């Protein structure tokens, strides 16, 4: 049996945090943070309490999704997609809800 391990020795150089609130129609949206993230977490701070986490190496539009009940699943659509200078958040209807505050962190 063989083990495979990879890691990066780079020090964290880019960290961005922010909030997002949609008051019209829920839709996929882009966040520009100025760098390509290696980790993104976004949390609905309202009643749904849903969160998505994306790690470098995961497929585009995927994420680990945690819902209010605490259940975690891996989604392969409507998740997070890294961009050259930010990321896209898909239209996951548990997370992306009109008039509910989202908070996010991106680390590059």
C-alpha cells in the first residue's frame, strides 16, 4: 500500500472576507477578491444557516454543503467555481436566498 500526500509550502498571501445580500432575484453571482482562491467558504447567516465550502482541487461548481440540520453532502452543481480574480457562487436555493445575508471568506 502506498500513500500519496501533497502540500504547499507557500505562506498565505491573500485573504479576503465579505458579505453579500441580494434584495431582488436570487441568481448565480461572482465575487471579485483580486486573486484565484484556494479555499472558499460562504455561509447564509439567516434562518437557513446553510454553508458551502470549496477546496483547491475540487471540480468547478462543486462544494461541501452543510444544511441547518447539520447534514453534509458533496454537491457537483450550483456550488463554487474559482475564477482568476475571485469566484462564482451558484444558485443553490438553500444558500442563495433573497434578503438573507451571506458572509464569505476566500484564501489564496
